[in-house]
C-alpha cells in the first residue's frame, strides 16, 4: 500500500503508522509498538563502546511496509551518522558507539518511511557513569558522649565522582558476626556507628556500590578502645593548699577505671596572662581525680584546664576542660633583703699598687653562731641577699703585697627593736633636758644624738651615751634660738633599737624676719598669694602660724591666720579693679614679725567676660555685612543702571555709517592704530599670560557660554568704557549694535566704540577698536586720540582682553584673526552664537588664538583674514545673515581666539 | 564449637540446646583455620582479661540497680527472693591452679549462659520497666560485653587449643512466666552472676596476665 508514490499514499502510510503506534489494540492494551530497542535503559561505563539494536515488529512489516533499512538512530534530536548503523536483517538494525561519552539521552530508533516521513519507533534512556573507586583513607574515632555511651565515627575518601547513584556502606564485624551496616546520610564519606564494643578486635571497611560495580576499602582492624576520644574531665575545682605556693585540683572522670585508665595534661596560667604552663606529663601519667600543682606564686590567681586520654597514649586527647580559677594564699613577709654594697676605689697613692681584689666579709650580728661569709670581688660593688637582722660588713682591699685595714659598715636591722617612747625636751637654764620613757624590753644603753639643724649645712651630729636605767639626760653646749634635732636609740643585748627623734629649742625668739608674700595669680575677685617658709635660721623658734593682713588704700585691714605648713593662700571676695596692699606675719611662741608689703590690683573683668562681649559684636557685624552683600547682589541691576548708564554703540551710529572717513581711521593693519596704554586708564582689563594656552581656549570660552544664556535686549547689561568689565559681554556688543537702528536717527548723540588690540609682548597689535560711552558728537581730536591710543601698547607684555560691550581685545601675533560685523540687525540668540563662533573646516587643529610665535602685526586685515583662513575656512555665521564683504563690514571688531569647533573669547 | 549468637533472638534457639551434654571436643585445626583469624590477634588475651574485669567492676552496680528498679519486695527481701539456689547456673569449678584450657572452656560456658540470660533479662525489663533507662542501658552494655567476651574466648580456644566447639547449657526461659517470676529469675541470675564474675576475674587474672 505504501509503495505507491502518490502523495495521498504517503499520507495514508503515515496515518497507518501513527495509528499502529498510538492506538490501543483490540485486546485492551495501550500501545502496540512497531518495535523496541535492546538493551532497555542501559547503564554504561564512561568511555566504553556500546551497541543497541532496534527490532521491528513483524506486524509493522506486514501493515506498515517498513524495514530495518529505513531505520535511523538519533541521540536527542541529533541524527547518528549512518556509518554507525548496521542492518542485521530486515527487522533489526544496530547502532554502535565506540565511546559512550558521546551518548546522550534519549537514544531513539526512528523509521524513515517513503516520502521522508520520520516516525519514532522506540527510545531508551542511556545512563553513562563510572564504577566506584576503592574508598581510601578509612579512619575512625570513638567519641564518648556520656558515661556509658560511645559512638564511632568513620571517615574515608570516596574516590572519584561516578555520575551514578552510588551507595556507600560502612561495615564492621567480629570474627563470626557482622553487624548492621551504617548507611551515610546526605554524605558519602562518613558514617557514625552507635553500637560499638570495647576490647574486641573489630574489622571495619567501606563498600561502595553502583550499577557498574562494587568496591571495598582496605579493612581497618581496631579495638575501639584504642581510638577513643574521651570527654574532658568534669566538675573541675581548684582549692588552695596549706602552702601559699600550691593549689589543689579535683575533678571527675567520665570513664571508669574498668573501661580505661587515663593520663592527663594539666595546664595553668596566671589570670590575665596568655601563656600556658603545663604540669610535667610524667607527673600526671596515671589515672587520678586530683592533683596538687606546686611552685606557684603566692597570692596569685591561676586558671587551670585539664584534658585526658587513654593511659597508654593510644587514642585521642579529650578537649580541654573548661577553665577554673583559684588563688594561692598570701605568703609570709618578705624573707630577704637585697643589699647593694658600693665603695670607691682607692686612689693610686692610697692603693700602694694594683688592687687585685676586694674581700667582703659579712657577719650576722643577730646570730653570732652563723658562719662568716666571705666574698672576693674585683669590682667596686657587690650585691647580697640578706635576711632580716643586723650585719657587720667588712671590706678589705688587697694588692700583691698585702691587705688594707678593714673598712667596717654596720647594717642595722630595720625596726627590729622597739624605740623609746614619749621623747620630750625641756629647757633648763642653759641646758636642754631630754627625757624619754623606756621601752618594755631590757635596754643596755641609750645613745642620744643631736645636731644643729641648718638650711645651709649638714647636720653635724654630737652624741652621748646613757645607761639603760636612765630616762633623761641634760645636753650641754646647746645654743639658744637654734633648732636641734635630737634622736635617742636604745641598745639591746641583741642589737640596736630604732631611733626616736624630736626637734627642740633651748630658747625661742620672734622670727628675725617676716615672710615675703607675693601674688601668684590675680583675678577679678580673688588673688592667690604665695610665700616661702622662713629658713630655720630665720625662725628663731617654732612657727606657730602665719598671719596675712590685706587692705585697700582706704579700707580696713583684714586679717587671716594660716597654718604654718602652708605656702599658698587664696584671698577671695575682693573688689574688682582695686589696689590692695598685703603683708604677712610669722609668729613663734615669743613674738611675731611682719614681712614687706606687697601691692596688687584686682582685674576689671573676670575671665571670659571680654570674650562674651567681643564675640557677639563681631558676629553681629559680620551678619550685617553679609546682609548688605546679599542686598547688593539682588539689586545689582538697579545699581548698575544708576552707575553705568547705557551707551549706544558709536559704530552703529549714522555718522559711522555715513562718514566715508571712518574705515580709513580704523585702518586695522596700520601701526598707527596702536594706542597708548594711558588712554585706557579707565578701562578694566583682563590680563592673560601669553603662554597660558588654556586661557585662550577653554577658560576664555566659558564666559561665552554664560553670555549666550543672557538676553541681549537688556539695557542694564550694557557697560561703557571705564565701567567694570564684569558686566561686559559680547552679547551686549550685539545689543548695542541693535541699537544702531535707533542711533541712525540720533544725530545729536553719537555713540561709538573702538576695540583696542594690544600687541603681544613687544609686538604691535594689528587691530584696535575702542568704544566710548560719550554721547558727544565725534570730534577730530577724540578720533585722533582713539587712533593714537590704538598703537600705544606696543610694548605690552601680555595680551589684554577688553570686556566691555563685546569689545574684548586680543592680539594674536601669529595668526591675527578678526571678525568684522558691519551691522547686526537681528541680534537673536543664534546670531550671538554665530557671531562669536567661527566655523572651521579643513585639517588644521591649531587654535588660531594660540599661535604667538610670529610677529605679523604689520599685516593688513585682509591679509590677516587670509592668514587666518589659510588651509581652512573661517567664516562668521553672521556673514551668512549679513552677506557683506569683509571690507564692507562695520567697525566692530572682536578679537577671537579660535579653537576648532569651539568658541572664541570676545 | 558452635558459635552462639548473643542477644534475645538467638536465645530461643539456644534453649533448644540446653539439655545437651556439656562437652568440649578438641579438633586439630591450625590457628589460621579459626573463624576470623585475621582478628584473632595477640591482644585478644589482654582484651579478655579487661572484659572480665569490666564485668566484675560493673556487676554489683547492675545488681543493685536491678533490685532498686524492681520495687518491693525485691528491694527489701533480696536475700530471700534472689537466692540463686534453685536456678541453673553453669558450674565454675576452676581455680588459679587449673589448667588454662580448662579455665577457658569454663569461662566460655559461663559467659555463653550469661549472655543468653542477660538477653532474657533485658527483654523482660524492657517489658516490665521500660522507663528504667539506666538499668536498660547497663543491661545492654553488659550483654554487649559478654558478646565480645564470647567472641574473644572463641578466638582463644580455637587459636590456642584448637577447640572450635563447646556444648553449652542454658537456663530456663522466662518467657510466659509471670512478671514476678520474671523479676525473680532475673534477680537470681544476677545475684549469682555477681558472685561468679568475681571468682572468674580472680581465676582468670593469672592465666591472662601478660607473661
């Protein structure tokens, strides 16, 4: 039926196939397919070869008239090259792939019936992957979770990615017992076994399985007790021991001794420090629940942490326990003193040779039975550690011949023995009696020392000895009005007691002079007075108090008594801007003496008062100035109108147009057009350095951008010669030109202007144009003056731009380029832009206004223009609207710095 | 030697063997022929000693906890109720001077019995005292330890004495008995276990200490 080649036959053939494939058969089945592929949904190893067979059903041969030769294979929608096909018989076609990496899903068997109608017969899913690799690096660790609970976590390297669903199973077994597998969840490289048993060798291994095969890791044989990581010791406590240098640690182990004997690490550090110290591991190498840490500093807070592991070192350390702190107790008083002995070397004539060494002998006077210590030193100092007590130090210098006499130094014990009590003095005629109360201990003797206290010399000590039973002596040779320092030492059988001192006078007098007072600081209502103590020689007795006396010139005297220990006092509640007189008096038991007067004047203003006045005034002044500036800025148009009246452009006047002499007078190429600089004293100028190229290009162009935005019809923007250049603009020039129409009828008021082009440096400007605000008719003298002024600045070193009514002046000595506008009758915005802009075509990129090397000021205007347009076309837009020839253009000149595609400053 | 799987499930099967004669028959097998010979290493002897020591260390606590969890009258009249005189318990007639082989065989019989009995007790307690977590945990751990111990003894008997089969007699099953009877039987077994395990530890020590 399908062999007919009519179009209708093809359609009928295809319809049959569709029916055959898709329609349920009579028996109730869903599909009676025309064929199938074997193998069905294969899983293939990556890189292997693969052959698939497509087998057609006989029924399709009968009814569909299709054969294996018509079979085509497709991967996804891509046709498999027919070279890979092989027709095995009329119902079977095979396709072979040498490398399964080129396979994709689905692989379909299709029939290409007559008429090139493609029908799908069957499709299979092809899965390509790799067999699992042997898992490697299997390792396990047993974590303790509680006293009785342990879990074993094993990890391994699963190997390469297989692209297939690969199952990993962790297995473990005893000799005749295999336990349930551990199946990893969400991972393929670790698993945790919860049911483990210690003290049995356990074999552990990993199995990896997928559709392409199975692989097993090397077995790990281990007793789980050997891979335990125990929990760290709990309930760690620290308690101070009997000694101040020890602390006792106690803790609880999670593991019973029956399961595992432990060893420990104990680390500790001073709280606040970062460095840990460790107890020697050999001291904690056995199971225990406490440890005494020794060698600690007294009265110091320590932090401790403990960890443990199996006693034999097989397994893993636990984590460090939580830190616990404890403080050692305070120790006894310092046991030693560090004594530095210093002595001077003998002078050569004293040494009688080279001193070979010094012999230092230490004898403990407190303990006569103690051995004498000897030290031989070569330097002139020695350091000793001595216990509390009294020591006798003997120093002997030795040379090659012998020894020097000993130099003895007694180091008494510090406060080792009680002093006398209630030391007191009492003058008795010309003697000074010193009395005391004996200490409780038995005293052999008393040593009474005294010396005259002097501010200029050391205290020269005199002394005498009194027997132990005496409790008072008379000191002889004591001078009146002099201060004496008296010290009494008790001598005990085992050493010297500490001394007790008292100052005393045999007789007192009033001070020999009064204190000199002066001000340290003077304020509005207070003054700080300061003075020096009287010297001991000036005091003549014990100063009991100081008295400050101060008064105003006409006021009452005020008296203040001050403690004798002070040297400063603050007078308060003074009157401002007032003269005070102050003096000071020192008093002893026998009288007073006043020092010199001192005057001072309190201040008129207190601290900060002046600032409080000046600052607000300044701020107010600044505010007024600021408001004035803002007002002027807002009313600038009005102000300008009053100060700078509008001046019509003379060049637009009827006279300028009418008079045939005018062009001749403005001979732009003539040297005579230069004007003296003095002619423009009233003209504001902008000076531009000749070598400042930017000023000719970008910077100078900016004002024109601004000016373009302004309306040219505003009279207020006009400014005459002599006015400020700030208000000048090229547009105003045009504006003035607009007014030319009106000036045509104004014969009585002629306005004219001239642009003056100064020469660059020593060069003569080639163009001159100036503008006058005069409303007077043109006079010959004025015209001459203008003409003359145009060439005056031949020696000018800088270019100058006149910013008046567009009359800016620029001298371009290289390529002087001027634009002349005879008349501008329609001064709109576009005209303004066109007026100031030169259209430049051609290749030159040289900014015309920047070339200054050549001195071409002699050139005529036509020549200038020719020069200017050399190699390019320079054409003011206004020329288009006012198609006048250059010669016919009126005398309004705009010196321009031309920049290709840019604007010219005007 | 028949390998006796531990736990509750094999217990039923083991019951079938309980009336078998006790016999240990030596077969001439090389050490490499022992099951799992790769795991039967030199450390097994020490492992066995540690296991017995562990059981000995925990037996009394287990027994006390068992009594506590059974409530009255067991906690107050344990001497009377838990007297093991009336129950079967493997004879452990070895001493320090006994031959090591004899000790090993006796140990195997003892712990095979204990393993089965502990399995039964655990099963009963899961039914009677499901909330006694600590008791159940200790029973599980003890049962597991006896399993490991049996495995190690199997290794030692086979490796050192070529004994691969030991006939073991087990006790009566508690299945089907009343709750009281179950508790009592467990109590009797555990009491006897406490007594015997101490003896075993003492006997085993010189035999398994590293020479």
